[in-house]
């Protein structure tokens, strides 16, 4: 049995990494790759590893797209293990964008030190397909999606001093399965636009009606965390953002948790820019411009993505809106932008 | 027994009285069948656009539904006009087939081709095919002809009997992804290995590419007397983006060739070089 973990939910993964460190053999280092979605907790896991083995690990955190000046000198590090967080920044999706990744992989190939690396799962899958990076890592630790009870522990551990109340909303009228809406249609020949009545199927209402038979009585607290799990797809970072967003005066109500309405229709540039941003933790405008080609097309795509609430911009740095991560992931997979 | 069948066939057909009501009924059958096929084709086509990777699966049902609706409509049409016995219906179908088949050989050959396309599925709606002298995306499979949208955005109706007389080539065989071959030619004295590296990176970083075990990519170099051909084979994630993919990879690779001082050939390859 290993040391008690300070991280909730990833105990097994931390134990696997700890074993790799304890069994480290300089003649045959079994490098480790920690894979997780954005905000899944890779940095938290890396922090726990540092807490346990800080005296024998040198930690490097990449803060942005790699440049020649920023490339760490791994060969001059004295400690036995090197922990590198945000490794997705070693590569960019452009001609010549794999140079630093190739150098980094080459460095690991010839090194007698143990490399513990953390990767964004989207970037990992892309680089595995085009650069076969999986072969460099005998131990791949994938951070799994959490269930609602684990998410509850993770979230509530951030509010130790506060007593949070979960309120049950008054039962509302069940939503209609089918509603009549007005849609614009263009008449043939005349080209005139007219408004015609159209049926709109409410898939959420259908789903909830189908679940009526197997409905069990759950406490408001459990209902809240189950909904958060569903919207966040078990991602703890996203779940915490959603929870804090709907916490008002120490009260959380079920209805306040936003449903992840996912009706996206993006053009090719928007999808590509979104793929780039979701594959990195965050990207600066000039990096995006270098990869996707700058100018009006990029500006328009970024504006559209921001308008749809898919990305957030902070002082020229673009990142994914946490509450939309699930929707974005599903859309990009469905349209084969990510593999 | 034989007499009984013969007398059944030659027995009088009870033709219904043709009046305004019957004519309206027949017109209604034709109109309803037409509207139903149009409506279902429209709904399925719209739905297929939202089905992502399952787009081709949804469009598969369009020709099947059409043939089903038209068969039912034909049966209703005949039985509304006359009241034949089963034997008479079979005999009528045979005679009708023989008489009309001789007179309208090509039309029936097209219909037979349409049925073979629907049942055997050498291609389906949404596929990129070369049929006869035409290449493009299959937009509709009708009983008589297949509609192909060419890269020049022309809608061409190719008779279905083409599948009996010429080879038909489907570029994606029902998949939404399609392999694309991109050829670039460089001067024989330039660094072919470096050119191949550039083309490879242009391919794998393209915004249109899909790469996995199912969709691998390859880079090939082949030397010719006056030039070296660098060929990339990779999959575009949606076959509708075939030309955008080719163009984007070529544009970026050529720009990088220029930066890396990789020269284009002085003697440019002719058609033979492109085909080989």
C-alpha cells in the first residue's frame, strides 16, 4: 500500500507513477506519459508526485509554444527524474512545427534519467498518429472521467469552511415533446422569404419522459452532482468551474446548472482553430496566427468562436470555455477534426 | 391443370369504368408517390448532413425507399385500373416486359442498372465516383439514371446501364473519408529527402487530414530522367473537401520548397509522368 494521496479520485494513477519512480533503473528508464483532457487534473497529479518525490525530481512546466530560447537544457539537469508538464507545447501543427518535439523525444531516447511527462489528450492522440510518440513511453497513465460521488468529494473539498445548501426546485410542468415554431423558407421562382409553421422535437423532454419509469428518489445534492457530472463528462476541472459558477450565497440549485446545449455548426477555419486551442492549454494570438494563417480569416473565426461562447480571450491568450468542453469534444470527434 | 391456367390467363380482364373519380384516384397515386419520395429524400438528405461520420449510412436508404414507394405505387395503379387475377397479373407483367422491353430496350437496361446499383451497391449517394466519362459526387440514384455533381459544379445524369458497359470506380466505397494522392515534382538535383520531409509535414498538419491506423499516410519518392516526383498519399476527413485538401497541402509545401531552395524541374512532367 502506497503513501496516502492528497488528490481525490486519481489514487490508482498516482500509485502507478509512484511505482515507476521507485523501480527506476537508469539503464532502462521506463518513461511515463500522463494523459488527460484539458482541466482533467494533470497538473494536480504532477503536483502530488512532486510533493512525494520532490527531492529526486526536477520539475519543468512549459508555459507556451516552445521556442529555441525557451527549450530547457535537459542534459544539464542533475536529478534522476524530470517531470515535464504541458508537453503539448513542444509541437505545433505547421511545417517545421515538430522540431522541438523531435529533440525532446531524442533526448529521452538517449537519457539515463526518468522522464515523467504530462500531455493534453487531444494533442497526444494527434502526435501518436503523426509521430508515433506512444512508443517512447512504456507507461501511459490516462486520467479517467470521474463518477458523481468522486466529483462531489473533489468539489466539496474546495469549500471546507462553508456549509453549502442544495435546494430542490419546485416541480415544474413537464416540457412538451413537440413544439410549433416558425421557420423562414425561400419560395421557389419568386425567391421571396416566408414564415412557415414547423415542428421542433425537444430531445431533452423525450429523454426525460423515457426515464420516468426508472426514476428513483435522489437527494437534491446527489441530483446536482449527477447533473454536473453529465455536463462536465466527469472532468473535475470543468465540474469545479460549473459548480462555482452556480454557487450563490452558499446555495446551489439544480436548475442553475446550465445544460450543455450542443448545436454547433462551424466552418473549416473555425473548427481548425478550435482544434488547435483544445489541443493546447491556451494559445496566444501570434501562435495561432503562425499555425492557422493570420489575417482577416483568423480574426473572423476567433470572433465567431467567442460569440458562440466556445472560447475565452484574456489579453491575447485564447482558451476553451470550460462549460463547453464536452460539447466541443463531441462536435470535433463527430466531424473527425480530432481522431 | 394447363387448361385451367390458360383459361385463367385468357379470361376477361375486368377493366374498371373509367370516370372522373378513377382518373383522380390514379393521379393521386402518382402525385402522392412522387411527393412521398421527394419528401423522404429531402428529410433523409437533411438528416444525413447532421449525421457526421454516418452521413453515407443515412443516404444509403434513399434509393431503397424510392424503389419501394414506386413499386407499391405501380401495384396500386394497376389494381385501381383493372382487377386482374394473380395469374393474369403475372402474365401481364411478362407480356408487358417483353413488348416494352423490345421497344424501350435502353430504358429498361437503365432500369435494370438502377436496380443493380440499389441492390449490389457498387457505390451510394455521397460517394465520389468515376462513371463513364464523368467524375464527381453521387447526388442521387434514380431508377433510370445516376446524378453526379462534377468538380465544375455541373449536375450530370449518367444512364444506369453504364455499369454494365464500363467500369465504375468509387473513390471512397461508402466511407466519408477518401484517399487523396498529391504529386509534386522537383528538379533532380534538389534534395529529394528534404522535399519529402516538407511534403510529409504539409500533409500531416493539414486542417483537412485524418490519420489513424485505418487512415494511414505514405510519402513516396520516384526518380525520372528530368525530375523527381514526391508523392503524398493521405486521407481527407470529408470527401467533399478533396480539392481544398490537395490545394492546401500543395500550396504550403511549394512555399516551403521555395524557402528551402528546392527547385522545381526545368522540364515539366507530361501526362505520362502524371499517370505512372
